[in-house]
């Protein structure tokens, strides 16, 4: 009987094909992860703004004279933010309009 040779390991061609496939998959996945990160940061910033807007309205509703808070005093009030004011995930700063009493972020697109 003829014995078949059992080969061990991979040939150079097989190894190159695996490397090429992995490179192609990485080229597809990396840009998608980057844009997903930007989207997540933008959505987290929008959620922070919505939370602060809600808290501003609660502050206004609970004030005895119907006044609106200033942003500087509002964000340090432990009744509304016991863990401190929310921070922008993109290192922007929040501010509040004195006419609309809504918050905005200094980062463009947030």
C-alpha cells in the first residue's frame, strides 16, 4: 500500500491569502468603527443637552417667583446634578441661551 504524505503547516501561498483577507476585512471595519465612535459621542452630547434642558425647566417650575436659573448656578446645584454637571464627550463646553433657556454645545454638530 502506498502511504500518503501528511503535510504539516501552511504553504506560503495559503498564508498570503489569509493575510490578504484579514487586511481587506480590517480596511472595511476600521472606518466604520471610527464613524460609529463619532456618532456615539454626538448622541451622548445630545442626550446630555436634553437632560440639562429638562432640569432647567424643572428648576423654573419649582422656583417660587418663576425665574429662570443662570447656567453657572444651575450646573453646580446638587439637587439637579448630584454627581456634577454632564460633560461633553468631545471635550466641548455647554452653555445656556438666556432667551430660549436651552443648552448648546461648543462642538460643531452637537
